[in-house]
C-alpha cells in the first residue's frame, strides 16, 4: 500500500500508519508536556541520560489469560511457575496498585502500563486502575488486549478513563489462522466486531484518545497473512504493528515459530556493541519483585523489592552496575542478558 508511514525504534517492532508517527500525533493532541517527555525518553533510549526515577512503570497485574496461545509462555503453567518462582495468578489488588502509582506520581513518572503477561481486561473494573493513574498525572498510559472481554459498556469506560494508547493483539487476518495461533479464542469475527464497536463509540463521542492499533506477532504460522492483515486494518485504526517473534523463554524449543524471512543470522546476534535501553527506561513490578527487564525470565535481574520502594530499587548498586554494563556494551557479562541478546534478533 502506497504512502504509508513506517517507523521503528528497535528494528524488531515495525509500526505503520497512514498519518504521522504516533508519538507526533500524541504531541499534537497532548502538547508540550508530552513532547518534553518523548524528548527525554529518546535521550534515555540512546543511553545518554540516567534519570533519578524510571520513566516507565511496567506492572504485571496478574498471570492469567482466557487464551492459551502456543507462542506465549502463559499457555504453559509449569513453565510459568518456574519463571515466576512458583507464584502465579496473584492479582495485584487496588491498594497495592495505588501505592505504586502514588510513588511514581511523586517523582513525576510520565508513563505506565498496568498489564504484564496477561489479559488485562479480565480484571473487573479495570478502567478504574487507568483512571487512577490518569488522575495522578501520568501522561502516557497504555495497554494491549486480545479484545475478547470488550463490550460496548467496557469500551465506553475505557474511552472515559484517560487511556493514551490501546493496542489489540490479533496475530492473524483470517478465521482459520486466528483459531490456530489464538488457541481458546472467540471467533475472529466476534473480536473484529468488538473492535469496530469501540472505534464507532470513539468516533461518535469525538474522542481523540486513546490512539488505537492492532498488532501481529509474525511467525511461521501466520507469515503468509502479513499483507492481508495490513490491508484490512490500515484504514480502520491509527497504527498497524508487526513484531518479530521472540521466544518467551529459552527453557523450551520455539524454533518452529520463527518465520522464514527471519534467518538464523537475524535470530542469533553476536554483536559486541549491543546496548540494551530497558534498564535505563523502566522497572517491571512482578508480584513483590522489581526487575530491570520486561522478559519473564528476568528473575535474575531483580533490583529490589516493592516493600523497599521503586526509587531505592532504581538507585540500587545492582541497577547502577547493570546500566553501566550495558552502556559499555558488555551485555555478555550477565548470563540473563547474554541469553536474551544472543538468542533473539537484537539489532538496534
């Protein structure tokens, strides 16, 4: 399709839109405060700036989903138990959530994703969590959903919550492929109807936010539908995203999931100059642990405990050493980082 804008920050996730870069669109909607936040984010992403507090709070609200997609570790409870140290399905209650958001607000943290390895809309009254972060002055609030729990009522609640970005993870363009890659799902036609209802309510209500997108994790089983997926959605949503498949763990063989165009050379990087920005951007709050990485096998990258506070974890000796290690391009000195970088496509 001609005249599409295409952009990426890491060469693994490609965003396409008919209009401008989504962050530019958000700047046009939200103004100078959002522009300043993205300017600082870009500096952090280049490892040129270390902030006093993380710019992004990534919350693992629970570890359950109504789908059992084979390319996601949530489909394997035994594996999930190992990665989460024997504790899963621990829903973060609202009081704990508020304490996390309050600390972030006190340090003017700009962005938050209250989700993790799960389907967020399985939480009753989830819009209240979004609204609380919005009322605490977070300016970039985002979630991904499979769209199955989305009713007209819940769509309206999300539209009124202050949500900044909403992305529907679909991974297929046809019912046949959707059923294979989205195991346990509702029919694709039902999901499309849910999304279209949301978009209709957004348009009728004159809502500029959230910016809305759909995404496909490109794998061997759906790679033939990339063009069809793009053509179907590009005129309906703000953004269509394609993500290179990354295995959720190295405790299991996912070699059959890699698409044909992702060569072995792309999958296994030995670049000694790779520098991961995640320890400079964010913290992940998983159960009562604070880690420096969104990978579910990152228990070895714990930088603190929630009870001791996010600020203290962010400024811990281990967190500082981890950032320094990546700034020097020595990811291989940490076994978890080495496994991540050398086991996935990691050009940046």
